[in-house]
């Protein structure tokens, strides 16, 4: 009914994803790594906040993600934000990566490798990689500096994305034609240290 040009002119930016292609890729990746899906919980305490809690949840009830903090994100869609959290936490769980800067970096690099395995390396996938680095490592660093994650995650990403584009390109090139998870883990270890 409404064409893309109509939406561009009339819909506020808040209601549009920062990168629609990344939304599509995020949902596809979440479904690929978690074919049984995930559960969304309103209570912050129900969702895992560290690796031991994630391990317990996966053992007892499967993937659980928190519904909060999903209003001002780059996805402009809560369901896509939940998928992003599920995909991210699935990587933490699969590789047993702690929720530290080094663990978040390793998780982000594996997510980039998984994208490169699914989609060919091009400028769009490099932009997806920059979004992952900003959202994951950038927000982790912010939370350490400020004691919490940014309230307006979308604005945080818009303001910081340029800082991560160069690294995203280098990571994509370094992972090469065979972007295996173990190469991504090794590369993240070189750049950010080994997760303890």
C-alpha cells in the first residue's frame, strides 16, 4: 500500500531500522543457530546476565532473553532485538565465552564469521560487521565506563558506528574465504585478549 519512498518521507527515524538488511540477516542468523527458538521474559532477573546463568538456563529451559531495553534500538522492532540477543547469547553459550570485554569481542567476531559463512563478503556485510562491533564491544566498553548500558542504544550506535567501520573491514578481510569460528576466536584474542 505505501511505497518505500512514502515511508522515507513520512515515518520518523525511530520507527525505521538503522539498516533493514541487518534486521533480515539478524533474524536469519538467530533462527539458524537456535532452530528451536527462544523465550522472552519481562523480568530482568529471569534472563541470564553471566555465563553460569546462561549455562543453567540452556540446561533447564533453553534460550531466554530479556524483553527490556528494547525500545530505542537500531532494529526499531522489539522482536528483531530479541532475535539479536538470542543469536548473541547462543554464541556465548556455544563457545563458553564470558561476559567480559574479551568475551564480548570474541562473541562479536564469531557472529561476523557466521555472517561471512552465510553471505558473501561485500560492503553490506562489512557494514553489518561494524554494527555488531558497535553494538557488542562498543556498548560493553560504555557500560564499564558508565556503570550501565546506554538507554538510547540507537543514538549510541549512530554516533559511534564510524569508529568501528575500519576494524570491521579488517576483521572481514582477516577472516578471509574460510571464516571459521576458531579463526574468529583467535583473531579476537589477538585484538582484545583471550577470554578468561
